[in-house]
C-alpha cells in the first residue's frame, strides 16, 4: 500500500539526451494522438486505467518527481498511470504496428522512459517484447536498476540488441508492465537502429555520498566524507578519469578536493572512489556540494556527469529530510496494530537537550484526524548479540499527539519530548546513537523526502522486527529533532542498576513487572503513565528486593505507556504497548 499526492510541487528539470551516430531505420516519437492510436493496447487489468497519450511532461508525476524529459516529450508520449489504477493488479501491454527489419543484419532498440514503482519483491516488472507474428513474444526485462520509490530521474534510457528482429520482414515491438498499484511508466522516442546506439563516451555518477544529515546543529557537527561510484556507460574505455568535489556555503566558506586515482574505466564497469580529504563545517549556513566527473574525450551525455546535494549547519535542528515531501509510505503488511518509522541521529557532544520532535502524516480520506500517534526517543545500547532488536534500545523520551480536524496531510507537527524519568519536557543527550521514532496506526502513512543516503544509516522501520535499512536509501522519513543549549548536570539522578522485566509486552488484560534489586529498598513505587505523562496506575511496595507485581490493564485504552520504577537508589522506565 502507498499514499501519493499529485498536487505537491513538481520540480522541473531538463536533461538533453544525445546518442551516438547510428543507423536509425524506424522511429516513433508519438508526435500525435493518431500516431499513438496506431499501437494496440492489450493485456489484463483489475483496475480501470489504460495506456493513453499525453503531451504534458508533468502528467502523472508524484511529489518532487521531475517532469518527463524525453527528447520529444513536449510533442507527446505514451503513459500508463498505475497509481490512478488504484489497489489493483495489472499486466498491460502496448504493441507497435508491423515493422520491416528485412534489410537489417543487426537490430538494436533504444527508448526513453520515466518509470516509478512502489512494490517490493519483484512485483513490478517492465519488459520489451519482440515478435514476428504478433502473438509469441520474446521478452527482455528493462529498467531493472531503478529502485522502489526512486522518483528522482527525469528520463531513463534503455538500449540493447534484439537479435530476433534481424532480417525479419515483420516485427512487432511490445511494452509490457506487470505491477500492483505502482506509480507510472512513460514511453517516448523509440528507435530501431542497425548499429549499437550506445554513446562511445558516457560516464555516469551512479551514486554519491552526501552529508550524514541534511541539517545538523553546529554543536554536533560531523565530518563530511566523500565517496562516489562512477560507471562507464559508453562503448569505449574512458581514460584519465577525474572526479572532483566542490562545496560552497552561503556564508562564504568554500572547499574543493579531487582524485586522479581512477585512471581509466573499461566499458560496462564501474569504479568506487573514496576521497582521502574530508570537510568539517564550522559555520552556520547552507552548503552546496557538487560531485563532477570528466575524462579525455568529449562527453556525449553530460547531464549525468555531476550530482548536487545540499546540507545545513543549524542552530539546533537535526533533519535527514530536506522538507520537500515526495510521497508517503507504510509497510506492505502489518505484524501488529501499529508500526514505527523514524530516523537515526548521532550525538557527538554531551550535555545538550532534545527539546522537540517534528513529524508529518498522511492518510486516505483524512482518517488520521482524531487519532493519536506516539513518539519515542530511543538511545541505542547495543548488547552485541549480533542482532538488532528491542534489547538494543533504551527509551529515554516520549510524547503523544492527537490530530485535530484542521491537521492536513503532509503538515509538519511539533511536540515537546518528555523525559521518561522525570516526565518533564526535555531529554538530556549523551554522546552516542539515537533513534527518533513515530508510531503510526495501520491506516496512516509516513511522508518522506527523496534525499538519498547510500553510505549512512538514515530511516529505520519497526513492524515487529527492526529494519535498519527502512524502505531503502531513497525513502527518508520526515521526522526531525531539535537540541538546545547545555544543561546543568550537577543534580543528575543515577539510573537504577537493576533487572526489570515487563511482560507480556504488548499486553491486553494484565502485565507483570518483575524487579530484582541488589539491595533492599525500604520504599518503592511502580507507576504506569500514558504517553502524555498522566499517571494511570500507582502501587507502593515496602522492603523491595525481588518481586513480581501484576497489574490489571484491561480497562486502559490501547496505546503506548511507560512503566516507571522509583526506589531510593534511583529509577528506571520501560515502554509498554497495550493492544485490544
């Protein structure tokens, strides 16, 4: 399942596609609706959509996806809108009229696409089929390098040999899409050629590392390291390849580094470059980072020779996202009644406070209105057992928010985060790793931006198990945290060094709190508080050393709670989920 919204601002980019000189003997640019109607639509579909013609490059774009930038997109193209098809499976085709390839000893096909999909696990499959009778097709999978939810490309070019068409008087070309509630596939500028249309000289920056956070406080600045992957998509070896990184801040700061270690790259291979130089920003401001690559020969597709990203050094804001929603998402299936999505942040320096968490939401038919979400600030305490689970986190802060009738999809909401021990606003941060998680219900979606973190942990998902890769590097949750000035730590209360176990968790009718102390506590209190800090159950225990205390929670509403144990030596808080 997914949530998309077509009224978000669409960025417009222009990407010129230049191909090597080739023997083009057939072409179709869908320059009119009549040209499109000469193709045959077919396949099966549980929804109501079909292939259609459009000359609007912004049609069927989602979130910040750029407009379709095929060479002749402005005069028309073919499109299937899987998102508009709804919650339905499809296996749809569009097939060309008969094409004469009888005089061609070799046949290559080239097509310009814009393709986006949502489903995981190979559900969405795009293919080009070749047939000499219009019935029996040989299929080639295409666009296999496009990742789920990656809506960043303005155009994607597919080009390869189709030997089945060589010397054949009658050839049919078919585009086939199997999917289930994906985004859209746009097709334009199809050509059949007698020689390979792949450019001779075509270097591509495949991936590039960005700053670990889109926004990070100046008090918690992390070193910016540089890595990129460069692919030779051309037919010739590329020599004297040079890759460079430049950073320019709006505060006047600039930084440049380069690497000549690549040397040459053979066709159909790639090279990963880790730069030895690093950059430590020490001034507030917006920084623009640009990777570029060049070689001896003139580049024939220069549009993919650079990659630009931004990051901000802020007064106190942590953010992985850039504030531009691309869409919203949720797990394909659910292990429970709620699920969590959140971001990973590193605290470099002790003594600061996590004061607020900001997040967003989306739902179909505004079903989020009137519902609640819970927010958790978790400190990672790796127990070194080789797996990441609930035993590797300690909840140190929490909050809850109830959506009002005026709270719209993709709004940004901000709440104070409460310390789980004191139930006061603000959580003292110590150097280490943290997860800021928002707990959504099954009918809610988490908005995300398309800031891509290939080499750093960004967004994580918890739906029964923890998925530290989230929904993939292209899906970055809009979940932020603010930090403030240092606090006075002279009166810190030592946390209870004790074994505390809360079970079952989740609970529905009762919960057992098992406590084992090293020394007897003359007086102890166990309280259960809701996510707003309100005390809902309280019990006093005298001469506590080891005891199992059972609480009836059958009358408590479903939601997130904290079990708080207070003794003379200190205190401890454990998260409790109640499900009905």
